[in-house]
C-alpha cells in the first residue's frame, strides 16, 4: 500500500509539472476527501482555490485523491515526510488523521477544512453554513406552492444537521406556516455517493406534496436534482454553484466558499480557527443566468434584506452544532 501510494504521489507530482523528486518538495499539498476532485461540489471547490493560487503565483502544488478512509493519514504522512507545507486536508472526516500527522511534524503547516484541531501548527477553517442555508430556505419557501419544502442530507452528522437547521429557520422566516420534510441518506461515508437513494428519497418527498428540495448530500445530490427535473419540481444545490446541472429546475445553490478558504490559507496561513460566514463572503446563495427566471425581484429583495440583517446582527440564526437541537 505504501509503495502504491508513493507511486501515485510521484505521478501526481510529475503531472503537475514540478519536475523534481519528492524529497525536494517545498510546495503545498492538498488531500481531497472521498468523492473525487471533480465532484462538482465540495472537493472541486477546494481544487478551484488551489488552482487560483497556482495561476496567480505560477507555483505548483501536490494533490491526492483518496479512494479509501485509510489513505487519509497515509497520504498526509507521505507528503509531510517530504516537506510539503502547508498540507490542506479537505473535510471534517480528515480531522483524526491530520491530528496525528500534524503532531508528528510540528515544523510543518497544516490546514483543516470543516473541523478543528487544536495544535500550534494547524489552521482550522470552519463555516457558518447555517447562515447560507437560511437564505436558500427562504427562497425555497417563497418558491413553494404547497407550503412544504424538503431537505435531504448525506451522512447524518452534526454538520449536516447544521445545514438542515439553518434551512428550516429560513423557510419559517419567509413563511411561518412552512413545513420542512427531512431525510438523511445514511450514517457512513457511503451516504455521499448514492445518487440512486437520493433520487428515491426525493420522489418520496414529492409524493408528500414537497415541491422544493435542498440536497446537502455530496454526489448523492445528483439523484435528487434529476428526480426534481423528472417530476417538474425544484431543487437547491450545495457547496459549489450547481445551478447549471439541471437548468430550469435548480432554484439556487447554497455556495460554501471552500475555494476561498483554501486560497486564503495558501496566501496567508496562520494557526488557530478561521470562521467564514456571510459577513466574510464564506457562504451565500446563487443567482445567475441558469436560475434568474425562478427568482422574482420580490424574492431577491426579501432574501437580500435578510442577508443584510444577519450580517448586521439583527437576525441571529441558530447554529445546531452550538445547541445540539433545532426546534424549527
């Protein structure tokens, strides 16, 4: 396994044009989580941040796409052994692996996206996802004709409950009588890559009068978006702008600027916790040519007002991970 991993890292290095052996590396590196670099969502946003930095600096970076959970620590450790810094780990599931490797290599810098590791050589970047999902929850409720909106999460974790809770608060803010129907795909990492089950859950919600559904489910969301397209309902994308995936039935997307987190960490790494919300441009909703006809001027006005009030502190969106409950 170690030999195979080393070969893949060397191959990645050569493909990126570093033109030097691993032992000479001083470039940054990134370890994507399960789902692949071009997942049209979370990992791909991280890749865009790396690519922007590369384009601006002319420098290269090392990258690795894991295919199993055991490769998280293996790939980080291999990079660290050859001086790669900072090493960026994408996703909360990489926290345990990064904790071990960062402790063993205290002179190197590490960045963890979506979780916190309290070590002096780690920058932990977290988001106020609940602020962004509040906005798309408002849009879902304003677009709904039945008063029922849906949520489909991937792996049932506090982070995904945080998405759900913000979404429900936004829906209720826009329409106090709104109902939110929610399902989770599973409780293992496989929940992120099951579009068939995502589609089945969406169809089940549609049969219960849901007419707008938000998927925070990684690649499983593709099944949700397809089901919405097939049944003439509306869907909401997540993490990256996914409006183009099913134009005409994608109401909007809740963008989570993982690209910004990665880019800023490369430009100015610092230890401790960095938090990105609406005020910092870390989360938002999308409006573009693919969904412009679905969002009326009045809908935009109401959502933009709420956005400004959240930034100003006039609306406090409850963070599920801080309260471990959601009564909305």
